[in-house]
C-alpha cells in the first residue's frame, strides 16, 4: 500500500471484528480501554497486516479486505453494548465511522478519545485488568502505574478548579480584561480538559466571526481585541457595573462575565433565574460551535458563579410558580463544577445540574425546567 501509516501509540489495524468468543471480546475491550487510558487513538477493522519473512506482523497495513457480509449497524450496537457492560467506569464516548469502498466491503473505524475520568478497567467475565498503550502497542498496567493514572486525573481536575478560583478572585477584584465596576456579576467558565493552542485558527477569523462565535451573556458585542491571554469581546456598557465580556484563552478555555444579566428587580427583591438559564444556554451553544471549528472536544468542566447576591431571591419570572421568601445566604455563590463527557447533548441538558444548584441556593427544589408541572418547591412559601 502506498503512503501507508505504520501502527503506533494511536493507531492499530485489525482484519476482523471481535467474534462471539470471550477471549475475542476481552481483547476488544483491552484494545479500546488501552487507547482511552493513554492518548486516545483509532482502531481500523478490515485491514490485513503485513508480515515479515518469519510470519511476524510488521505493524504496517497490507491488503485492505474490508468486512464482507457484515451488518455494520447491528455490529455497532453489539460492540456498544459490550463496551457499556464490560468496562468500568463507562467510557464517555467511542465513535464508530464506516469507511465506504464503492463496490467493495467497507471498513470500520473506531475512534477512541482520551478519557479524563481516570483509568478504565476491563470487567468482562471478571477480567479486572487495566491497560494502556505506547508505540509498541497495548500493555497491562502494574500497581504503580495504576496509582499514577488515577493521581494524574485528579491532578488535572484540581488544576482546572484552581484556575477557576484564581479567575474568580481577579474578577471580584475588578482585575478584568475590560474595565468593569462593582456590583452583582454572573461568571461562567467552560474549561476543556484537553487543551490546545487555538490561536492559529482564531487569528484569521473576521471581526464578525469572532464576535458571533463568542458573544456576551445578556447583551450584544460592540468591540473586541486580541490580548495576552487570547481574544476578548465586550459590550461597552455605559455603566461599568453592567459590562459584559467573554475571554477566549489560548488553550480553548472560555470565561464569560455579565453584570447586566444579574440586574436586580428591586420590587421583587431578586434576579430572574429563568433569564440566567436562557442566556447561559445560548452562550454554551456558541462555544460548542467554536470548539468544533478549532478541534476541541469533551470532556470539559462547566462552572457558574454569582457574585454580590447575598440576600437576593432567585425569581421564576412569569412562570406560574409561587414565589418564596428564601434568599441566597452568601455574597459569593460558587456553584460546584459539572464535568461533561458528551458535548453532543443539548446545552440545556448539560447545564441542568448547574441550574438545579442555582435554584436550590435560593430555596427552591430545583430549576423550573426540571420540575415543570410539579408546582412544588423545597421550601415553605
């Protein structure tokens, strides 16, 4: 085969799909988890490997044989079921792609992203082993390597959490990329685990593209500029207290700050939680489109923070929910982060745990979105 690519740490060829034998199923699960526990990679089925004079595979692709007589849809369902029940914890995502070959039998590509959940173990038939991968192929992890793998995942989550807290402290101190004033603020962070340098793909975009892809929460973009951290867009509000900006960092992380969306209804003594949900959902939809353009994917961490909200109610807008008298008991409301494994799900679904926590902070059972039709709350009116 001309221009062939040799197997390596992120690529392996297989001639046939795993069959019904337990050994074949275990081998399949070991292959997939090895990629997930390392740097991710591709399994391509329907490729016959080339062998040397002694019959030992060289790692180079030989003949493309495809997968004759295979119903790829049913095989995908079978393998997805095997992955769901044979791996712990469950893998966040494995992509199946058919490779058509005109009149010839197709091949099948399994794309396995790197998992940031910690290590995944093969539990099929009580197998119980952890695998990873290097340039020589997959290998079984020993006790020390298993411990290091779990520590690495925890360290990354801790690093993202510390980054978020550091950014919040700067925002509260009004050390922001555009001038802002004191007052209530919504702070939304969307932090990918697998960072990359997005600069080369952002710099050539037009002004309108940059403004449209980032936007601001609760307003319209009126200006933008590159800065040391990446690129920032903002609303240029007349009153600095209502300023809104969105900062895209060079590694793909996004920080959005808005004073306007937390405008207090003085008569009702609070802010509208429904408005916050709508604006944050729209923002996340924009970010997902941008990440797709620059090649970033899940997992990622979502974090919502409200500053300057002690004594304020979370108001349900015009929905027919009875209003409660409970108020937020702290000035800085840092809601726990939510880790997202599948970015293809709707923004409302991904943000649902965040919104439930926001409403609970104001005495409600959860967001109106999750309790629609119940009319109940977790507090006494």
